[in-house]
C-alpha cells in the first residue's frame, strides 16, 4: 500500500478511454462497478467535449457478485453493439473487475459478434494511465492494420495524440501544416479522430511521425517491425527541436528539405533586449518525459535560463530523463509522489517552475511562478484559441507561456530600485496579474534571527538586508550566501558576508 | 393528507419505473469531499485503488491543495498476491499519517470496491487501531464503494457508522442529522432556539468532543434525503424519526420546522413570530428567480436522492412542470412526505439505465435537465439546457435564506441561454 493524496496519472483504463474517446466508430465496453463513470467528466468537463465518451460500463453491484457478473458483461456488450453500431469494440476491466476475473476477452469471443473485438489486458495494480493509452492503441493497431501498397506520394501518419492530451488538437494541426510545407501529406492521424477503418490504412504511409511517445510508441515500434515504417525520434517542441525534426524528415524521405521560417518569431523575441532579464533565471522542470526533455532544451538554449532541476512522473521515461539530467549536470527526480516534488522545489528555491497543474499548486503555495507545460491537465489547459506546442507557432506560443508568469524586464528593475515603496513592493506581485496587490505590512523585525541551517546563523543586519532583496531573487540570494558561507567555513552571516557572496556570484 | 395536499393527489402511490443498467453516477467515496471539510478534526483514509484516488481528485473539480484531510492507501500487486498482510500495511500507513497530523482526532477507514471484493476487514482494523491510538484518536470504518453506495449514500454510510459509538442519553433532545454548511447550520440553530426548541444536537458534529448523544427520548429530524441507513441505525438506538418534507424552499422549510414545533409544543403564535420574516424574504427571493422558471418543464436524472424534494420545490414554488423525477433510490419513510406534496403527473423512476433515460429525455425535450457532469455538455450540445446536479450538493441550498439561491441555481442556465447572442446580426 502507498498513501497518495494527488496523482499525476489515473488508472490504465482511463488511458484506454483516452484512446477510445479520441477515435470515432470505436466503442469501449468496460467491466466496472457503479462510480467508475466519473471518468466521463474528464472528457465532457475538462476537455469540454460535446459527446459522451463511447464507453459502456457494466455497472455491477455488490448483489451481482454472488450471482452472474459474466452475463451482465455479455448483455452490456451486446447492447452497446446494437445501440451504437461501432466498427469495432475494445473490451476490458477496471481495477475491481480485474479482481473478479470474469475474463472479458474470453466472454466476448464466445458472443459471435460480426465486428472485430479487441481485448485489453491492463494491469490496474501495477501500471498507470499512459501505459493504458499506449497499450490500447498498440492493440488496436495490431488488430486492425492491414498490409497494403504504399501511397504514390510521400505520406506519413501522425501517431500518439489522444483525448485529454496536452494541446493535442492544435499540435496535430500545426504538425500537419509543417509536414505539408515539407511536401509530406498526412495519411492518417491516430488515435485522435481516426476510425477503425483509418487504422487499417496506417501501413499505406511511408513513415510515421511519433508526436506523443507516451501514448504512441508501442504502436510505432510495431509498425516499424511489421510494416517497415520508420518513425521519427524527435518531438518538434522548441526551435532547435523543430529544425532537427525537419532535418530528420529529410533523412527519412531521402531528399533535402527547405522551409520558410518567416512565421517563427521566437528567436528574435528571445534575442531582443527586453529579454535580457531572462538570463540565468533558475528553473525547475517537471512533467511527462517528452515535454520535460523538450523544455529542458528550450529553457537552457533558447530562453537562456539556468536549469536547476529536472524530473518526470512517468517511470516509462525514467531512463532518457535520467540521461538528460546528467547531461545538464543534475540528478533527475523520478517520482509520482507530489510531496517529493514539492520538497525538491522547496529545497532548490527556483525562480520559476515549468510543470503540470500539480506544480502550479506547489508554486502557488511557495510563491514561485509556474508555467504549465505538460499533462495532467485542467480545464484551463484547453484554451479556445489556437495554442500549439509543436513547430514554429508552438515555439512562439511557448515563449509567451514561459514569460507570462514572470515579473517583466523593466518592472523587475523598478522593483529593485523602489523596493520600499508602499504600493510598488515585493508582495504586490507582477503588475499584469490582477488581484494580488495588497498593502504592504510593516514587517516586525525579529530580535534574534532564527538559525537557517545547522551551522550557519544569519545576523540581524544581514537578515534585514536580505528582506530588502526583491522576492523573486531572494531565495537565490539566501542560498548563494549560505553556500558561500559554508565554502568559507563561516558560521555566521554578516552584512559583509552577504555582499561578498553577491560579488562572488556576480555574472 | 393535509391542507398542502395537491388537488390532483400526490405522487406517493404513483407507479415507479424501476430500471437497472448503466448508471451515470458517482460512488459513495465522493461524499468525503464535503465531509472532510465539515468534520474539522477528521481524516478519511480510503483503502482502494488508483481509480479511487483519481475519482476523488477529479470529482473535487479543483484540487483543494491546502493539504486535504483525505487520502488513498493504494493497493499494489504485492497486497493482492497476499505477499503482504493488509492489516499490517494499514497499521503502518495509519501510524505514519497520525504522526504527521497530530490535529486528527477521528480517522475513518473507508472501504472501496477493491477492498470489499478482496474482503479486507476494515472493521477489525478500526477496532485494533482505536485501541492503539486511544484516547487521542477514534478510528471508525464504513464503505464508500460503488458496489454498495451511490454518491450521497457515502455520507449516509459515514454517519451510520458513527451512530453506535454516540454517547447514550436519557434526555429529551432534538438531533438534527445530515451535513450542512456551517452558515446554514447556524441559521437553523437560531430558528430552533428562537422557537424555544432544545437542546439541539448535531450529527455530524463539527468536532469529536461535541455533545451529540442519543437515547430513547431522542427525536431526530433529517436535513438530507439520502440518510436511510442512518435513519435505521438511530431507530435501533431507540430514537424516533420526525418525518417531514425536506427544508428546501419556503414551503419545505416551514413544513420541516412545523413538524418539530408540533413535537415540542411550540405555540402557533411563537411559530409565526419566528418564521414570518424569513418566510417573507424567502418568498420574495424565490419569486425573483422563479420568473424565468414559471411554466417551464424539468427532467431529473438520478444523482443524489435530492431529486424528489427538489422537484416538489420547483413544481410548487417555482411553477415548473416535472416530466420525469429520477432518484437512485426511493425510501418511503424519507421521501414519502415530499412525494405526498409533489403534484401527480411526472414519471417517478428509481435506478437507471442511462441510454434509455437519455432516449426519454431527448423525446421529451425538457426546458431544463438536471443531470451529472458526464451528461451535461453532451446534452447542451444537443440544444437542451442543463443544471449539474453536483452543484446542488456543494452549494448552501437549505432553509429560508438560501431558498432564493436554490431557485437561482435552476434559473441561471435558462437566463444564460437568453442573454447569449452568438449568431450574426440579422
């Protein structure tokens, strides 16, 4: 048993629902008790979908357990096929149904249905949502993809986008446009928007673009092995990654590709002088492996941030994220326990977090700005406007996303100059975020400063001076000074120590 | 039968359409979201799966990030394979939890579908843990599993498990049962105090040390229509139920208070003096909101068991017509008084086969459909106006001062539809 308060991922059958809900003409018959239907609201409320997810729940109750839950499953299965007339169904069990071992796969096989029935085995007590989506999509592809001729023109499939994905809708559109500019037509996008007959057509494409490794890699690997379709390894999030992705496409189709970059504004926005203030901002990055890897590169190479922490919650990506962190001189934090993430952020006191909705809450608690870059998602991660992450427009969007939570250039200087101003002070927060401004409360000066560390004591005047430093750099100043004092073997931090440390770390 | 009985007879003896099939409802674990706020020294530890944790997180809508007083002990493969002893595992997790949260005085071990299916004995665990952590912490257990409880039945199961450990009393007391927001509870207590009714005890009490007790001279009134098990448990302790319509709207609140007033011999004069002003306010507030509701039709999908009392409120006080009133369960002892008052006409249904019910709703094209979050946007996309049922459980809606807000919850979707002009100008 493991005590959990908030989770980054749902159970694996929710992953299967993300695939089923993304598709058309597919129905999911889920052996599950009353209450598991809560998952519908993830799609109808958070994603604002205007259709119910195509899922039939058998809704067994305690009194059914002694009787015949298997018959109940078969009835639900038949009812779903009759009512919704899908081209294919997937069948499986939620965590409770897994325990009663009714074997949905075997049961549905005996029913003699005229459409393909794809059984799912999703171990609820050892795996999670992303695995569930990846495995479900793989099983669907394996069952339905048919050997066939390649298309005459160069085409590819886009694999991986699901319902409830982070910006999946807009990423597909941006990527389709990018590929079209490269002279590559999209054969099928799957699972998002695909029907079972579209899945059958997957092998007609010349190669696959793996947009979301978390939810599409198993299918991409299977298609590579069984239908000789290579797949892309670079996810085009960020300027550099997009350019590398374009080169990768060139290698796959065997001819050089040229692209018009006139829509790409991000590099100039980052080079322009207003962005100078971004230099060396200490950021902590946490999310799913793919988005974390992309944002590590963006943060360091394209925004000029200093990356002070990297981690992901999906263990499937632990290995690449560990390797990535090492190349940044860091040790990766691989955990799905948000309390551990919170502790890590608190200890590092970064100036900004690039994270998920969970880290946004952590940031709120610790007073650290946060930009959301990855699932798990909330209703605000489904904006009405076009807001892709991939490609050139994605890079533009990400630049805006990353600077929005921060105090901007000149404002930062003004705060430093007039930090004792009664309105324009630390606690007021960035001026473009409403509702935060509050009157300055005169701090009570503590007589005896509390020791900050086992060995190091802040003297009163140094502590007082520290409080004059603007809030968005105070954490860094405190850490740097303490590190400096430790290095020098000092046990007390005086005003002089503070400024010596400042000079030491000047850049 | 009394002066309030509708002229065409009520719905108490109307035939009930009983259905079973796919249910689009939450399980009883959901009640933890409001119960842990109500009982400020309680922690709810669900023994369940990742699905349970995910449900609590999703049903809460937004994460209550000030470290919530609930959590899930997630069962892992090793627990299922019997490689670890579940009881030892629970002891360890509880010890860790209580060490971190010394403010916790009551701990509820909450059973889930998986823990019920693999038969983890939480009663045994609660008994043992109570001994270990007494006197500082009391440990109780109940099941909020979907195989046994539907949405609000979770609160019922929670309160029912507290009844056997309530102190005994011989005193003649009124016990008011059901979780209410504090502000509403205070209004109710002040109305009762003004009528001279007392002492009044509450279940659930806000803290463990409160003086709630029960005995043969206790009479109890329910403020929530989903407390069937708690009702039985209190009767087993010798207490007597004061059956009444539920305190929604002017009429419901007055009828509810009148039953208590009669029991405690409150004079008609005093009753009038205490209720006249808030009744007048309630009527005025309802009338404003009811302008858009009058003459409109309403269709209830089953959700919280609040459907019958609310249908009574909407038809009698807001001028609506009910087409179908679905409830997950109907208990005559609890819902009878409201069914008596609900004018005959609507289809009363119990249980759910959601696809068939959706067919009926689409055929009836009601002006307003009350349904769960999973159905609301899909029905809106089909052109129906909807009200999410869960808001009725998460919003202060009881008694006089909230009667206008209650009507407002139903009128807002219709008002919104009227104010939006998204098409091109002609």
